[in-house]
């Protein structure tokens, strides 16, 4: 009897909701107050078969068809990661010839990664999102998060470097920022687009461990941490199947394992087969080189559906995902954000990313920053000083509102007080005695700023082809040596991605890596050169001395043979290879100098008792120099005796700290279980060995200043006894005894930890009616809040102790907070219950480890209503996140989304676990339902 109650309530609730919703069937999808999934269902139910087909493929290069009878507008997609691309098409790759398609050009992805500043990722995404809305775009094709495996990949500049942790941290902020503007991001290219050679066909063979540990984490973070709404399949094949319809990648991993709810689109012309596209997880076909009606998911799909050879449910699922993205980004909503273009704030973000992303690689005798007051003449030499780069690179190029090139930036900074002379020095197609003139200019100047490197010409940093080698083109190796011989005070600035430098590096006193710094790049560079800004960028990828040192090339696994490239280096990508094999790089991963110095001290490893959180590294950083500056403290983990081979060390945390001269700050880097885990391909799961781990902290992967070892305490793994299947509220309300709920006071060991929780009230109105805990005192917060109105408090503090004794977490704790609705408000009577617990929920059997802390749990949801049947709460399930936790504030989740998920999944599964980081709750007024947070443990 007790155990059947939850089911009954759910059914009753779903039924009631449907009845309500069906009152005005045609309007539901247009009503922003309706739950998302109800809107999706409603719209789906009104589409004809042909209309559904029109939703899953393009009707021009960058759009999908409108359905005017239902008010479905055309959807506009646009590249890309660095800003809103100029308009293309409609039916060719030519630009559309518009005059209103300019945008702010952000620095390239690799420059953003070099900032090691996730907040900047957010701000870039937010600014691009605003520009996308102002330009009428619905889906933005970025960020690109493929791992830098070989220095030769033509798209390295668009991506976020060689490390999965860094790439994940940077892309999550970007996506959240962009999607905050009612625009969907599109994370790309899923997966393994690590070279452009034969990109439409090359087949990648990579072991399961490297796939999981190196190539997929950024995508997983985009899905699970950022809640990305769209994802683009890669052109290449993986294990013999094209990625745009790769069953393993799209169905098994992305959708089943990760619980992705958004849509998968093909890369442009990345679809090759109707049946595979229909069955293997593709939801939107773009860019196929055929008439739109002949696209694989157009007429050919319709024909097979009509013949019954492909399931209609498959089409509905694709359409559902497309509609979900449309509705989630406010396509029908009057209040959808309208955006803005090229604002001062956008320009400021572009400049700040360049300022924080440019990396100072060498600075002998502190030749930099230049003292403008002491220089009479500066010679600027090099083609890249005047080359506009923002428009280049192919799909990621931007028609910038303006672009401050390096020469402009330097001239502006000089402000007429310094004589700036310019000599090109070299040019793609040569030119008579350019080098001679440059040398003469160098001799005539007090200092030389050489600005060279690569560019976006095909064969360098450009989509569609790889570089032939890692050399500086156009005779720059020789030119730099001639210039520095003529004037030893020569500062070399390289744009582009990594090049070999051995020929001249020992001779030049200073080197800056400027990547592609966007339309404010010249200003940013000048501000660094003259010391207005202290450089703080760090390399997001290892710079090898020579190509042959880097793993893919050392092992001869580039570009592949007979159409297949095998990633034989496995996990040893980037610094993982150089460090494990003990090969000296030119510049290591994470390296970057500053105009000041930083002292690291006082490392303490503080064991954490959370299920997820293992240890927190605490240490101090002090700015011991004379100027303000920022340091990126990096934390690497080395495992002593792993059961399976692991790289020498791996980045698992970092913090960018801004310090005034003399200022000291305490830095905390919490490490979760994931920081110690590896993917066990035998067990097909993530595993943390009981072993000793060395924690190393420093200024780069090879400049480690602090070290300590840590042995995580063996976790008590226990199977929780379930309070049959009723909610604590139900138990309490029905005056169950403690024994009846499985709590046996006096039989446990003494408490092992205590925790303080603070629940954000988010201005909720109403009064707490009761606060109860099941464990160690029934009233841990002492009811002290009463009768305080919640809108007058910001958080509800409560604390309790917790005992994990023996094998059985019986009793555990359940923490209930009942809020009674403020009667004076017009909204219906509601009660909200927030509880922290791991085995007192009506979800069947839950396996738990020992403890939880508020910070180490991720957000899931459950809901309640005071329907006639009484109060009911229902728990949410694993791997299915219907919404993303905002950085602050509470989460507002549609009840119907939630119920849909419950309907579709077997919810009494033993695999379920919840992993809660934060909770907030919010009453959606007038709708008779609530959402709130639920804390729980994670299954071991
Ligand atoms: C690129 C994608 C891009 C698409 C649309 C493709 O060639 O690989 O990154 O988004 O074109 O321009």
C-alpha cells in the first residue's frame, strides 16, 4: 500500500496536467508559461508528415524552412566560434553580398583558451549571443572543442588546445554565456576532427580510453555542465562510420549515456546515407551537396517512412529535438532577447581576451615592457603588422566592424611621441630587397618590433587543409636573424599557431605569441608591449622543438594510411606525451611569463568528506614584483601505482588570480573524484584506484612549485536501506516511528561529519511551516527561522550531523523544509519541500557512498503538488538533466519536462544516482507545481 502511493500520485498528476493543457490545444506551444515539453508535444501533434520532414533538413545553406500556417519562422544558423559570420548563400558558399552583416571579431579560440579564464569564456559567448540575436540568428555554430593532436591541423586555431580539462572549462562558460541570450550554441565537431587531411572521409581509430579521457570530455562538459542545445557531427569517420551518423557516438554515448536532449546537426555535407542518418542519431541535415528536396533526410527519408521501412517514431524524435531547441531559445516568445551589435562592451571583451590570451614566451633582461618615454624611433617589421586576419580561416572568419592591426595599435599607443617606422620585410609572393629595407629600418631604430608568423592562407591556419610542416613561411627564419643582427633589441611577435623556432629563438631577447587576437588585437598587443597591461596568457598546447617530437609524428601516425589514421599514442597527447617520454619541448603546456613574479607557498591538502569531492588543495600566491599581474596556478595530478598505465601527470584544476604588487591570496582548488579517475576500458567505467596521488601545483606543466601526496581514504560503500517507497513527509505526516523509517538511534557509531547547508530562498514568499531532520535531533535548525517571511531572508541555514556506520546507511538523514504558501497571494496553495537525503526518497533502491556536501552535488530536480490526493514529491533520475543550473539563483524547470522524462524511462533503476551540487527552488506562480533541489549521494 505504502509503496504504491508514489506511482498513483504521478499518474494522477500527469493526467490532471494533460486535462488542463488540452483545453486550448493550438495555443499551448505559443504560451511561454507552459512547460517546455508540453509545448513541444503540442506543436509536434499539429505537424503533417511533410512538415516534419521539412524540419529535419535545410532549405538553404544556413536555414531551415518556415511553416507559416503554424507561425514557425525560418531558422537561421550561422558560424561560428569567433563571432557572427557574414551572411552566406542562400544556395552557394558565396557571401550573400549584404551590407549589414558585420560583427565584432573576437580573438580565435586558441587565444581564448590561452587566457585560462573561464569568466572570459562566458563573456565572449554572451557578446556573440547578443550579436547573433541582433543579426537574427537562432543557432551559432561554435564553440569548436576538438583536441590539438598534431601541430599541423589546419583548424587548431579555432579550437581550445590540447588538454581536455582546459577545453572543458573554457567551453562551458562560452556556451552558458551564449545561450543566456536566447541563442543555441552548437558545440563541434563531434568527434575526433583532429586533422583536416581528407577530412570528409578520413577514418579515425582510437582506443576507448583515449576516446573517453582525451577526445570526449569537452563535449561531455558542453552537454552535461553547459546544457548545450545543439551539436555538430564531424566530417570524418570513427571506427568505419561517418560521425554525422555514427551510432556509437550519437546514440549510445551522447544521447543514452550523457542524456543529451538537444539536436544533432550534420556538418555541411557530412551526411552520406538516409538509413544511417535516420537511425543513428542525426536530427538535422545541413549543407548536403544536392537539391534540398533530395537531401538524405528529405524526400528519400519520406519515401522510406511511407513504405514503412523506417519508423515514424524516429522522425518524431528528431522533430521533437528540433522543436525543443526552437522553443527553448524563445523562437515564439515575444520577450525573446533582441541583442545588440558592436557595443563598447563587446569591443572591450574582444580586447580583454587578447590582452589575457597573448603569451609572453621570452623576456631576457626584462627588455619588455618597452619604455615609451625612452624610445625615439621604433621599427615595426613584418607582414602581419598590417595584415587583417579576422576575416580569414574560412568558416570562422568574421567581417569585422573594424580591425586594429598591430601597426595601428602601436602607432595609436605611440601617440605621436615616438617615431614609428614600418617595413614589411617579407611578403607571400616576395618583392625586391624587402629584407634589405627591413634591416635598414632595424638599424635606424632604438628597438624593433617584428610581427610575423602564420596567417589564414590555405595550408596554414585555415579550415579544409593541414599545414605541410611546422616551419615559419616566407623566409622568416632568415629574416628574423638578419634583423636581430642589425638591432639586438628586437622583440618578436608571432601571430598564428605554433612554429619551429630553433633557428632564431636563442638570438632574440623577447618573444610574444599573439595567435589571432581579433579586431582589438593591435590595441591589446600595444598595451602589452608598452606595459599598460601585464601579460598573463599561458600556452594551451605544448610547443615542440620540432614536429618529429610530437606524438602523432614521432610514431608516424599522421595523416594516416589507406584512409585510416590510428591514434597509436593513445592517451599521450600533448604534454602527456612529452612528460611521460621525457622529451624537452620548446615551450611546455601552461607556460607563460609575466612582468611580475609570483611566489607559491603553504600547500595544504585538506581531505574532503563528500561523495564527489575528495580533497581541496589550499595554497598561497603572492605577487612579489613591482607591478600588478595575474597568475594562472595550475594543478596537476600524478598517480603513483596505477592499475592501468596513465600519463605522467594531468591537469585537473587551475585558477587565475589577479594580484596587486605585494598582495597575497589564498587559493582553493577542490578536486572531485573525476580528478583521480581514469576510464577502465575493461570495466567500461570510470575508476579511482586506492593509491597515492601526487598533487603538483605551479606556473606551468614544467614549473611546479608545490607538491604533496595524498591517499584518498577508502570510501565506505554501502547499500542504503530504502524507506520502502514513501516520502519523508508522508512518513512524518503519518507519524511513522523512527524505526519504521529505518532509523535506529543508538546503534550507529558516532557522527563522522557535520555539514552546514544554506538554501537560497530566491525571494520566495511564504513562511516556513516546519523544518525537520530525520537524524540526530529532529530539528537541526532549531526552528529559529519562524515565523520569518522567506522573502526577507536570503538563505535558510540548517545544519546536521551525519553518521555513516557499518555497511548500512540506514536512517541516514532526510532533511525536510516545508513552506506554506502565503495565503494573501493569489496563487494556489503550494507546499515546497527541500530535503537532503540519500535513501529516504521514493525512488526504489538507492546505492550510496557515505556522505554529501552541498558543494559537491549537482542539481537535479523533483517536484510536488498539493493535489487533492495530498502532497507528493518525486525524485528525478540520473543522466537526464532537463535544465542547466545557472551560475546563481534558482533553477526553473518545467514540470512537464520532468514528467515526460519519467514517462519515458524506467525510473526504478538501480543505476540511478544523483549527484547534486547546489540547490535552489522556485515556485512558478499560479501553475500548481513547484520545482526544487534534491541532494543525494552518488552510487559507487
Ligand atoms: C565546417 C563547420 C562549419 C560549417 C558551416 C563546415 O565546412 O566544418 O565548422 O560550421 O562548414 O560553415
